[in-house]
C-alpha cells in the first residue's frame, strides 16, 4: 500500500468527511481542524517533525505543510514557542484579540471571543511600544493592574492594522517625525532619511503640514515605527482639510478606481426602450420627490389617492439593481463603501455620480426605472395589502420639505398656487400621514425629541453660524411613507422564506435597564414592563414627561439606555419603531443593504433565490460589514463637525454663553450652548472649591463639602477659555449656575468679558 493510501486509510478512520475531501487532491494535506485535534490530543507542544510524523507527511509534502502551519500561526490558531514547538494558544492561556490604543499611551486587547471573556486585557505603555492601535495580537495574562483589571503581555503580533497613516509633520533637533491624527496611535512615526533616487522624499513638507505616511517598519520593543511620506495634503487650516484628514484617518474609500469608472461609463445616459420589458408603466401616475433644498440624489418618489375608506400609497424607489450587477466592479466598490458619507459641503457617494445623481436618481421630467411598493392602507393605519413590481416612472415634480409645508400647513397662497395641480395628491398624503401617526402611537413606537443643526458657511469655507433646523410635518410625511415601504419589504421576504438583511434594534441590556430604573426611581418614576419592557412602555413614560421641567434630562437618560441599531440576517425586530420585522428598502443609491433587499425581492418575484456572496455566512458577514461602514461614516462626520466647531470657537474665546449640561463624566461636565449649538467641557477642577465626585446612577457631579450638584440637563453659564484644533476640544470655565428651570433658555446675546 502506498504512503498516500495509508494516509487516506488512517484519516478515513478518524474523519471520513475529511478523507473524501483529501481524495480530490494529488498531495492531500491534513485540514487545520485535524492538525489542531492532533495537538489537542497530545496535550503538549510538538515540534514540526513530530507533527509531520504523526500525520504521515511525506517528504514532498513538507514545504506545503510548513506553509499551512505558518498560515495557522498568522491567524492565531497556532503559536510557536522559543524552543520551536507548536502549541494551541488557548491551551497556554494565551488570548487573541485586537489592540485598542488610548491617547495617554496605554491600551487594551479586546479578545476575539468577546462573549465569554469578562474583561478586556489592559496593556501598559511598555507593552504598547510593540503594537499600534488596530493591530491583532496574542497576549498572556500576567496579573492585574491597580484597578483590578487583567493585565497582559504581548506575546506575538498576528496582523498589523496600519500600513498608512494621516498626520502632521514635526521637527525637533533635526529629527523629523509624524504625529498621527488618530489619537489612539500615541507613538510618533519617525521619518526615514532620504535615500538616493527616492522620489517620494522629494515631497519635502514643511513642519506642521498634513501628510500621508507609509509605515515601512512596524514598532517593536527596540524601535519606534518608521515611515515614508507618500502624499502632502497641505496646511492644517486649509479649507476642506478637515474632510481630507477624516477620509484618511477613518480609511474611507473616496476615489473610484479606473475599473469602476469604466463600468459606469458603459451604462446608458437615459432609460432605453429595451429596459421597459417586463415592467409596469406608471409614467402617468403623478409621482413626486420631496427632499431638502440641497439634495442631489433622489431615491424615492410618492403618490397617494383615496381608496374607499382607506388609501392607496405608491412608493417608487430607484432601481439601482438593474444597473449594478452582483460581483461587478461597481457592486464590489459599493460593498466596500457600504453607504454614502455626508460631510458639511461635501458628499462621498457610494456609487459614481453618473448613477447616483444621473441614471438612477429620480430627477423630475425624465423616465426612470424603479421598484414599486404599492400599498393599500386601511382607515385605521393598518397595511391591508401590498404588491412589489418593477416599473418605469416619470417624476412630475421635484418638491422640497419647506415648499410642501408652506403649501399644506402654512396655507401660503403663492406656494399653493405653484403646486395647484398636485395639491389634491399632497393633501391625500397628509391625510394618510395623520392616520399613520395615530397607528404609530397605538403600536407604541418611541419618538424621542432631538435637536438638529445646520452649519452655514462663508466664502472661505468656514462656519459663519450654526442654526437649529426644525423637522416640519413634510419631513414626517415622507418618513412615514418610507417606514411603511420598509415594513412591507421585510414582511414580503419573510413570508416567502427568503434570507434578508434586517435592520434590527434590540431593547436595553439588563445592566442598562437596572441603571435606568435606579435613575428614574430618584424622580419617583417607573418604567413598565418588568424585566422585559417594550417600546410601548418607553413611549408611555415619555408621555408622562410632557410639561416637566426635567423632561430633557429624563429623555436623554432613557435614550442612552437603548442599544444601537445594526444590520443582521437574524430578525429580532426593531425595538424603537415597535416593528416585529423591519428592513431598509428605500435608499439603494446611498445604502448597500437596500440594494441587496431589491435583489432579494426581484429573486422572489422571479421564483428564484438570491445569494449575495459565496459562503454559508454571507448575509451575516455583509451585515457586520454594513454596520461597520455605517459607524465609520458617523465617526468621520463627527470628527469633521468637531473640527469645524472648534475652528469657529477660536474667535469666541472669552465670551460667555448659557447652556445645558449634556453629559456627565468622571472628569467633569459637558455643556451644550444655546446660541451656537456647540458642546464643550468644564473640567472637574473648574467646578468650584470642593472635591466633586461622579455619581453615575444619578448622572451628576456631587460636591463633598458643599453638597453642590451638577446634573444632566441642568442650566449653567460658562465662559469659553480654549478651542484646541490639535485635539478638537473646547474648554469652558463655569461662571454660574442658572436659576431657570432645565430646558428654559436665557434671553440675550453672548457678551465678551474683558
């Protein structure tokens, strides 16, 4: 019997399934699982030769076998000790995970097995010298730190998380280095000396300029990271620089490749007659888009008519899936981006402008392909029937929220005259909206009141002022129409047993719920629902808060008790909206999950099944990726807004403002200003001549001697003392507490102190 036959016979006895797999290969190698099982069975580290002997590795198989061991080591499945023997990290009490740095130089290892681990592993400054934020590593627990947290030692770096960084160039005593914009990377990146013929070093930035640096040598205990400048972005205060930094800091894709642009160029500029095949003609239906004045990409159009005692609501959504084919360059790029990113004055689209602002945008006066959700809604607000179908539409008008609100709610004569042909349909929309709002309240959806702001820029691209923007009922009309269509999409796929990417929102964790109940108890309030409250319990409590001076405080704490919404193939419902099933269908131009839902619906219509990517867990992986890109976009936009606000406040240092405490932390209080809608910190040392202690349960800072309290939503008057562009932080000094009730603004303009 040959060595191959002997091996297959042995493997067949241990693992019949694996044996069948190995028979398909000329040089069958044991699977990773089989290698791990062999090591686990012996219970001790084994040298390469011993493992090869146990697994009958032939001489001509040694090289690929060693490559497999190396690959397993890179992914943290195996570890080689100093003696050269292979071992399983879990058996040696070693923990794999991702490094999260802290601006102060220390960090943590967040274990891969985050569910079963009770705590992240603390890494002191010495250990952080080996790694950078974002690296994957294996650590051993060597004790506990002074706070009782498990403390680790880096054993091996599995994967480097940074190849390029954005930062600012500095020079000290002839040594040039880059300080990363990501403050979690606390190590300076030394710049390599220019090499002969090295064109990249010809960039020669000035000290203080913003650059992209490529890391050519990762950090170790003996040396700092070393880099080479590959791009000079410009000066820190240049207009638009805050966006350029955010794009690179958060690794947002912002340039389309040649392949993507070439694929987009092949698409037609307008709808072809051949594309009408298999579609319903709804061009005569007076569908309209209603968006903000600055919108450029139009995903959705609506129409409403009376249907007996109820309504017929037609929601037409841009059919991006007709033009963006699965697996193509456009599709892959849209997946990587996950969503469009909306910065002040600039948009990073998910798809090229030819698609997002042209071919797929439901611009007025042109034919467009769409997917229609055609609904019948009863007088009580229940959706009694719906139908999905591909269609060709014609937008009869590009309307704005303010224009519709002026015509419908302000009864503006000029606006009503301008929209006269469409007014009956708009009034039907408004009537349906009133019905849907009542149904929303009946099912118990949570409706938190939030303040939204808009930055107004000057000719130099800097903030001239910040204004509060009110969502009028025209916004809410479209919101309710989109919610209805999203619910139908979710129900449709669920009813046909087709996998989908749901938009899920879980209720509070037991820990958050316990803290919320403790906090509410201090105000004589109770949240219903026991250990498992529903959205209706939250909504009921919000109703009780109407008219209370501390409403903003209580609403904020309630909001913070809830978890973040994510994308997942597991339908656990949407807690906040009080839906048992919910997905995103209405924005395929700017959200990749919506594009997948369109493809899934089309598959069901064609009696087929859509698989977004190869693999058993494709939907789950895409859900995790889409949730990540959404968070990434939020973090990037927050960074940009923080920088712009900080720049704006530099000219207002010394001025006094009235505001409300928006957050309480162990090092002070954050205050949101009334007049300019900007937030800054009053450090604990600025609270007064007392020892102040953080009371998490009461969301307040409490003076030890005086008993003075600073609670969430309390009114205070502060003076701006610092606006630091380096850290994007604004610092205040407490002038005085305001005697007005929480939520009541003080009149008067800001004044400058001498």
